[in-house]
């Protein structure tokens, strides 16, 4: 400003005054049109027609009293206790997923002063990640209760102790356990010890859930006299999103990661591509996204993926990127071909499930490039998902290379070629876990024809045939752990391929395939799947939550048959916590049931 001469200053003054006036007028107009049309119509009506009644109208307040370890609703007389406070102090504290061991020495709580929270953790390679995680902790308290402290509260000192301050990648054998104690003397002392960053991060989530917003005092409260020892039952706890049938912006995917972090889920599996679209820009084969994306704004750039990877990692979540092949291909691929040598066959007859052409060897080179790019992007080659979903052997039957070979055998041979290319792309070494969707191929005797002992993501088929051959599994059983079912066919004329009925949260919760099928040592864990034919950005979150949370408790601590009162109360509290962080969740029942615990 100082360098401007007077004339231009004056012009600036005048123009900014004009702009200000225009702005204020616009605001007023907006306000009037809004209040006139929407919010105050009802208020005006009530005030005009029932002035005596409406002017001192107030909705009755209720209080909750703990009776026989249940919160019971009463009209407020003298003392007032909020529902959240009652739920925290009366029965099992509302922690989700339920910790493996929890000991409460007393049931007391204190108001905390959120401006007086201090962390103490040592220097070390994961220091920045811990800094990120503690920043997130403070931010989430801010979303529970925005604004300044008005009632005095207690100071909170959090000591984080890691026995291994080096681990900065999440692998299946990463020790995710933690121990947490919250004790009160003059101030509140929190001791959080863990093997590494990932365990400590889980501990911070749990600590976060010991803190809640008490609307009666309008402050945050913490439960103390608590000792928790906690660890996951399974190392692989995933959520899959199909970003091909419909596209989801990265911002929205980040919100899914936020929720996963809260629920201690640790793998975000992106089914990136399918026959209908190819949104991921792969540096070595850019044509696929150039011709296969739905539109210029509907792509994931390599930078998007790298950012998402970092974002997820400090939230304890790793990424698994899947480009499905050799079926479920079409978009993008068909533009790679020159002349008669097709890349995709059967795509004309079945737009939703084209297949790679086994007669064209160039296809394999493209696959190798794709694998190389994906490995590069994920920066962690322990897990690799080949796809291999729903191959239609009829499609391959008439190809030259399939000539006279039993089709499933041919398929096994082709899969071996794909695996070979994966090995090339990974510096001549196979990733430790090559994952594929279950299919008729993942059964004896075709299994044995594969060059590698694959890990099977079991969505359909008999687990025992997979397990008895010593293959590892990730459970994603349709009818139990599918998030997309229950919306009917998307065209009345459609038959088959419809996944119905809707799977309610308690079906997710009750499913324990490892009990039914045994071989627990071969179970890496489970994953809930959201295929997106009938899900768009507007409904993504409510399809995922709170059902994925129900799954999360099953796969984290797998509590034995619990008390309904406890499960419902904790799940509702967890849903409210998701909402407090801006994540949309589906209602699980009428609000009356939440306000009258144990009565539904
Ligand atoms: C902070 O942590 C270090 C290392 O664990 C410990 O020696 C020190 O006593 C702690 N300081 C406080 C104030 O708790
Ligand atoms: C919060 O406190 C700060 C510093 O005391 C003050 O400037 C600010 O106006 C306060 N905000 C509210 C919403 O009270
Ligand atoms: C994980 O770490 C904790 C704490 O350091 C340790 O007690 C436990 O034995 C470890 N678990 C495994 C399986 O190594
Ligand atoms: C972690 O913190 C560092 C330093 O404050 C910051 O630059 C970085 O963006 C953060 N990372 C994430 C993923 O939030
Ligand atoms: C398999 O492919 C053939 C040939 O393209 C097609 O006629 C058939 O409908 C497909 N089957 C399924 C189950 O999609």
C-alpha cells in the first residue's frame, strides 16, 4: 500500500467502499430472502397466532439417572445429568471398538481444560508422525466442543512412550498394541505406552473416547481411574471402495480414512478401475486414464495418491491399490490397441465385464507397467491385489491360445503370466501376499496350478476348500460384509448380479467366520466392501457408517456375545462421535431409543 500514490489510493478507497456497500446489500438481501422464506415462517406464524404461549415456550429438559447400571430418563427437577455423562459413568464406558482389557478403579470424571493439554514424547524418527497424531487429537476435541473454556477444568499431561521409535510403515506384523492409564492426582496423568507409533496412535483414539462433551456444563469431561490394555485380533482390517462404477473425490475418501482411524481400521482398499472407468493416472500408461476416466475432474493423479498415502499413514491406515484384471476391463484399454490386435474382447457384448485378450502379448507388458506404477505409488510391496474377479471363461473359449485346453487350466496359466509380470515389476521378487478375489479358480485342483500361494479375498465360495490347502484368507463374505447390497436392480429389466437384501449393522457385527471355519492362523482379517453401482458421493458415508464400525469391533477385539444394552449404547455414542467430526452416518433406530437406553 505505502508505495501507491494518492490518486490510486483514492480510487482504491472508492472502489472498496462501493464493494463493501454492494456486499452488505447482498448479505441483507440474502438474509431477508432466507429468513422470510425458510426459518422464520413458522416462528412468525406461532408468534402472531399464539403470542402468550409462544413467547415463553421452552422445550422440557430431561436428566438421566443411573439405576441398575442403566441410564433412566427423568424430568429435570434439581440435579441435571446429560445422557452422554450418564452413559459414560453408569455402565461400560462408550469405547468403540471395545478394548480387550479394561479396568475401572472408580467411576469418576472431571472437567478438563482443553487449553492445558500437554504431550511428552521423545525424539525419534516417528516424531513428526506423533506430532501429527497429537495435533489431530487436539483438533478432534475442538470439534467435540468448539470455542473457549468457560468453566475451570483440570490440566491433562499425556506421556507417550514407544519401545520402538523407528517403525514408520504399517505391515501385517506391525505390533499395534498399546497400554493406557488415566489417573487423577492434582492434574490428570495419562500414560500411553506402545511398541511403536501405530499402537500409540490407537491409544490416542481410545483416550479421545474417554473424553466427551457434557452439554449440561457445556465443557469436555474425562473418565479417570482407567487402565486399558488393548491389541487387535487380526492384522488386516479393511474397507474397500469401488471408485470405478462411480467416482469419489479425494476429499471424501479422506473423510472415510478419518472414520477408519477412529474405528482402528487399518487398510483402505481402493478398487480403482473396472470395465466402466479408469480414473487412476498411471505415469507409464497414461492412455488408460486419458481415455478411461469419466471426465477431467474425475481422476486420481499420482500426487493425489501420494498425499492420500501420507494422510492415511498418520491415521494408522495403509492403502491397497487394485487395478482389476484380466476381467472387468474395458474403459481406457480399448484405446491402446492398434489395428486388429485387440486388447479387450467381449467388451462389446458385455460392457460391464470386458476381458483382456490372451492372444495379444502386448497386454502383459501393459500389465507389468501398471504393476510397476502401483508398487511405486504404494511404497509398500508387502501386499498386492491382482483383482482376478469374475472371469467369464466363455469369453476366452474361442481365442487362439485357449485352443483345446481345459478353460480353468488355461485361466490358471494366464494368471501365472500375470504373476510373473508382477514379479518383474517388483525387482524380480514376489510381494509377500498376492491377493485375489475368490472364484472357481481359487479352488482345487486349479489352485495347485498357480505358481504362488495366493491370499484369497473370500467374498463367495466355500472357505474350507481355500483353508484346507493352506492359503491365507481375508473374509469379505457377501451377505455379511458387503455394504452395497439391498437397493434392488438398477434397471427393472436386470436379472442376476443383484445383491439383496440390505445387510443391517448387527449382521456385520455378528459374523465370526473364523469360529465357523477355523484355521485362525490363516486368517489375515476381514474387509467390508462397497461396490458403487448405486452409490455416489452423496451417499457414500452413510453406506459405510456405522456398519463398518460394527465390523471394526468384530475384527479388532471380537468380543464374545455381549449385552445388547452395552453394544447399542456404545455404537450410538460412536456414531455421535463420527458426526462430531463431520462424518455422516445412517441412523440405526429412532432417537427415542437412544434417549431411553435399554428400552428398544
Ligand atoms: C517425558 O518423557 C521422558 C522420556 O520418556 C521422561 O524421562 C520424562 O520424565 C517425561 N517428562 C514428564 C514431564 O513427564
Ligand atoms: C476466546 O478467547 C480469546 C482470547 O481470550 C478471545 O479473544 C476470543 O474473543 C474468545 N472467543 C469467544 C468466542 O469467546
Ligand atoms: C507388542 O508390544 C507389546 C508392548 O511393547 C509387547 O508387550 C507384546 O509382547 C508385543 N506383541 C508381540 C506379538 O510381539
Ligand atoms: C505432519 O506434520 C508436518 C509438520 O507439521 C506437516 O508438514 C505435514 O503436512 C503433516 N502431515 C500430515 C499427513 O498431516
Ligand atoms: C460370458 O461371456 C459370454 C460371451 O461374451 C456371454 O454370452 C455370457 O453372457 C457371459 N456370461 C456371464 C455370466 O456374464
